[in-house]
C-alpha cells in the first residue's frame, strides 16, 4: 500500500457528510473524535475521509489549517491499519476537539489508537454478519 492521500480519497460531498452526521457512529480519544459510517460512494477507494478543526476553538484560519494538515499527515502514514481490516466502503470524519494545538507526535499517537479501535469494531461487525 502506498502512503498517499489522493483527491479521490477525500470526503467532499455535502450529501455524504450530512448522512455521516445523521446516521454515523463515533469514537473518541481526546483530542480527536472519529465519526464513521458504512456507505456506498463513487470512489475506487474503500474509505473517503475528511478532517475538521472548529472555528469556535481556533479563530485563525492558519491554526485550523495547521491542525488539519497534521491530522491528514498522521492518517496518510497510518491508514494501512484500517485498510487491513475493511472490506466494504466507509466514510470517515476526524474532528479536533481540544482548544490547544498538540504536537504532531501526540496527534499521530491518538489517531493510531482511534484507527485500531475502528478496525476492531469493523472486524467484529463483519464476523457477526458472517
């Protein structure tokens, strides 16, 4: 698997994002929250992903963009954790919850824990269906 995050992997559809927040389930590991949903989408990739940092907590766009960049980088390097256990198409959104900006290493650590928890949940759901 290549360590890339291509345009087709990014979740941009307002319809899918709305569906994600209406029907999706969430996992949290402070300061990150992950909302996920099994959903059909047009991409060739199994997972479409989005990242957000709320304007309420980070007034400056520079700060929001930096946090999103750090989350994207951590996901890009560790998405193989999720791809190893997934068979159906999913949409995912990561949201940053803290008011303070953490260092990349801490963000990556929390994101890896979330990806592992999601991977375990998806595996257990797939075994129940079989």
